[in-house]
C-alpha cells in the first residue's frame, strides 16, 4: 500500500508549538536535583565515586569482579599522557632525596629501613624503563556511578562495591559536592570533568583493561568444551578443586545428559571409575561401549540390592558409629516406604532395626568382618515388629515389601557388584512410585561400596529431583555430597528445574558444596531465579535464554566462562540420545550386517 503525504498549511499556533518542541523534551528526565552525595534524576538516584588509592602491585583482571557485579553502574577511565622529560626530572629529584635519607641513616648507625630501600629500587627501575622507552607515565582517572531506585539500593551497592575493591587494597571516595561532575564524567561524552587523577606507569595501567576472558585450561583433566569468549579449550580436572562435586541444570533437550556422558567417557580414559543412577536407561549404550556393567533395577529383574547391607568400619571409625549411621539412614528409607511415620512409630522402627541386626549378631561388640554373611532382610524386620507391642499398622504397611507385590525387589539379598570402570543402574522399568525408594537404596549401596574401598570415582545422579521430593531423600543426597571428598568421590547432580530443586532446604547447600556448576539453556519461567541463585549478569542471563543446545555457562570455583560442548563423531555415536540419531545409527548397523 502506498500513501501520498500532502502537506497541509499549519496554523500559527501549531508553528509556535513546533518551534518549542524538540527531541530532548522526550528523552530528558522530569527533573534533576543535585545533593551533597548523590544526584536525583527523575525517579532514579545516582552516586558517583572516584578511586584515589591503589596497591603497590596490580594483577591483570582485577576489575572483572566489579564489571560482572549484578548492579546498574557506569564506569569511566580517563588516561592522560604525561611528558616523560618532566617525569624524569621529578624522579631524579625524588631519587636523590631517598638516597640522601638512606645515607643519612647509615651515618647515624641506624638499622636499615626496608621501605626506603624498596622505594629506592622501584624509583631506579622506573627511571631506567622510562629512559629506555619501555614505559610511559600517565595520569589515570577511574570513576564509577551507581544507580538505584531508593537510598537503600545505593547503600547496598556501595557496600558491595567497597568490599570488593578494598579486598584488593583499592579505595574509593564519594565525589562530595561534585556529583554532577561525576555523572557527566561517567556519561558517554568523553569529558573528564571530575579531574581526579593518580599517576600510573604503563605496566600497572595495562591491568586496568577490563575485557578479558577467564581461562580454564590446565595440564590435567578432561576437555569439557570450547570457551566461546576466546575459542580456548576448557580443559579441567574437577578433583583439583576444593571439592570434586558438580551440579548440572538445564531444560529438557538442552544437552545435560549429552554433556555428562561425554565427560564420563573422557574421564574413563583417565582411569577414573564411574557409577550412574539412570532414570531413563540413557547410559546403557555408553556402558556397553566402555566395557562397563548395566543393571536393570525393576520388579521383574534378577538384579537385587538389600537395603540392610552395612559397610565395614574404615580406619578411624568404630562399629558403633557405622551401626548408628546405618540405622538412621534405614529409618529415613522406611519413612519414604511406609508413607511417613508418627513420632511413636519412628521410635519403634529405630528400636526394631537395632534388634533386627542384633538378632543376626551384628552389634557394636561383634566382629565387623562377619557382618556381610549375616545381613538381615525386611522379612526379619517384620518378625521383630511382630514381637513388639503397638506395631500392627507398621506390620501391615511393611508386608507389601516383605511378602507382597514389592518383595521380589526389596526382600532379596544383594547380588550386584560394582565391577569394572563403569556401573550403570537403570530404573526406567521401575514403577514411578518406587523410583525415589529405589534411588535411595541404590545410593546407600553405592555409598557402602565407596566407603569400603577408596578410589577415584564419579557418581552421577540423573534427574536428582526424584530424591529431592522427600526430606529424607534430600537429606541423604546432601550428606553424600558433603562427605564425598573424604572418599575421593565426585558427585554429579543433574536436574531440569532449578526452582524445584532449590525449594528443598537441602537444594542450596548441595549447590554450595559443588565447586563445579554447569548451566545450560533455561526457560523464561525460572531464569530470574537462576540469575539470583548464581549471581548472573544480564548478558549471561541472555546466553541461557537464547543459547543453542550444548551452550551454557561453566563455573569452576570463582571462574566462569561461556562454553560450547563439542564431541567427535565417534563420541557422538556412543553418547547421543536423539531419537533421529539413534534410528540412523540403527539403520547403518543394519546395512553393515547385510553387507
């Protein structure tokens, strides 16, 4: 459609209005009020600062923590070159003064002053570098303006800002009675109105450059992916961190399992053993390709795990401590299995478990080396309960597991052994209502094996939200994460929804106790929660909302990078779970057999 714009004759009034109506009338704030320590700009308030003191040495990247601070602010640098000739004259004079003071102290027989000698050496080095044109001198102005809706917003941001900078021995001052000058200086005019400078030579000045990327490359570990900031390799060993635990969050289809399977495959090549709790049997192909074991855990399976299995005390542990911890965990499992326990039932179950072990001569006074031969079953617990008063309800609820529908899984002696470099427990064929119980039982069995023989291992708990649905399950998972380092175990916790995971009182401690964190694509419904939990910048938030499959943010301790996950063709054939890819692989195998 085309339109013809026919100019109309304007009235004198309209012409007068056009004369007074300009673009600045649209973009300008309603008012600006300058105060002693802040500037009121419409509905917002700003506060400007300048840096007046720096430490003796500055390391590269020291500004990253300020730039990544999740708070609205403007930062301005002004670098003014200084005539080297004038600087050399001043240095010569200062050097003479310091040297004279040193000689005077020597004449008086005074003890050497390390501060004076260091100053003399620094001045001498700087003069030599300036004379050889290796360095230049500058006047450096560093200004920051922060913004907030309220006075409290400004105070909170200022507190964080000062604490970060002062930890690096860098000190701020508020631009009192110069807030307007500070605001203009940090606005994109390129005008240094504040004119508050510190002398600085080339080397420390270079550390001010803010646009640098974290490097996560080391001589050990495995390749996780490509650093999208600078195309370097993210090569890392999780066991070099303060703890080797890892959490992975991402929506369905974001590449969580693909990433973890790829990391497992590469870890196996370094000699690290792995154990996986697999709710969807996604790791079966990996287990077969890596020569590992896959255990189908279901009511019709021949693979059994006895919940009453008990570890042998390690060095430094007593039999009494092991029995007490084991009993507490079993009570927690029975709370889940029996649909909750009243305080009275809780006490009865606790006594009954102790009596069940005692009936098999498993006590603090017996020989722990004989425990494995005498481990009881749920049917033994039922017999003990039948001999106690007020246990009718408990017995009726327990019979489903000791004699009834679920007895084939729950009332059997263990016949599973963690052998080989990779063990996968698949629970896809297990009824949904039993999954939380099964994961609890499997993790107790794994913990028994881990504490019995210390090896470098990784435990993957996929779809960990199943465990987080109950307080006892979440508590056990947290305890496992917290104690894992002691046994050279790194726990990888994978889940879809950060919000659901963090609802549990154990969710945040699990995240806190995981030094390695990987965030993949997130839904818009939870992104604000994710941003707050992990202190993400708006740019990082955008990466998680708009990034491609296999892209995300990789945290290793205090470092973080935007990462892209890449696998070789052979690795992809082993770890892919895409239905289209699996069907294509199946067709190719069929053709190869025909040929």
